[in-house]
C-alpha cells in the first residue's frame, strides 16, 4: 500500500482498495497487485510501520457490499501468525458501517498511537472465509501511521 502524497492526505496516511477478486487472490496466496506468491497464503503485507513509528488509526469500509459469501473476516496487524493488533476478527460482510481500531493493541479506541517500536515491521491484512464464492464487492482499508523516526 503506497503512502499517500501530501495533496491526498487527510485523516489517513495509507489507503488500499480491494475488490472481491483481490480478496480471493490473497486467500489463495497471490498478491493481487504483483501476481507474486505471498509468504503466507491469506496474508498480504499492506504497509510498513517504520522504525520509530506507531499506528494511530486503522479503518475498514465495505464500499460495495460483498456478495456470495457470508463468512469473510479480516485481521490486520504485525504478528505473522495472528495479525490482530489493529483489527481483530472483523466480520466484513456483516458490517453496517465502517469499523475502526478493534484490534488487541487498542485499549481506548481512537485516542492512542499503538505498537510503537524501534524496528520496522510489515503490517499484514489476513483474509479469512470462503472468498472463492464472492461474486461482487469492494473494501477500503485506511491506516494512519506516525513516523517520528523520519526526524532522527
């Protein structure tokens, strides 16, 4: 997920739009943007939390209703085996409104930067469910990443 330019930045520093077909490719182990195999099937690196940085906001918006499956779930975080620090077990096809900061690392909702470290880490989107049955839909993911390391 590329960082937004200064003209594009608003609340988010990084934004990614995924179609139902992109979700299926991720689940099957292929990066939908490069066509390359993913390190772990179902887990797409979507951004990097830089050394000296932290994550302040993560949101998921079902911009076009997912159709054909009723068990699509997302985790977003940095732990390869269970990336749920920022979004945890989100029932994407069951959403009625955008969802923000539901992961294990957030304890007070929208008012904290979490998971700061001195080491750069990949932020992973984990896609779960029967994505092969999807016939329509689109999801937008936004992140706000702070980077104090760039001032060092």
